[in-house]
C-alpha cells in the first residue's frame, strides 16, 4: 500500500472521527448558567478542541493501522473479500 494512500485514508478517517467525537462532553452556556448578552444559550461553553483533536488523531491512527494490517498482512483486498459468503 503506497504511503500516499495511507495518508489519504487517514485524512478521510480523521474527518469522520472528528465529527463523531465533537459532541461528547459539550455543555452549553445555559447548562453552565453563564449566558452572556449577545450569545446563544445553546452555544458550547467548554469545547476543549485541542483534547478532541488529540483523541481523534489517536482513534484515527488505530483505525488506519487496522485497515493497513488487514490489507497488507491478512490480504483483505476487494477481490478477496468478494468471494466471502455470509
């Protein structure tokens, strides 16, 4: 598997995972009791974006490693998987 393919898969997986991780742990300004004038009460009060980026990067690396392992070590190609019957 060429290195640019691995980076492309990582890029796609990373964006999928970030949208799954973003909603976790969010508390709104209304839940915090700190609604400021000019802000929406449903706006996130504590996003912790740096932590979520790190978590997303780790999860994505694990997923891409699993895909790479299946492709390179186990021989999971589209042709090989087309012969599998469930």
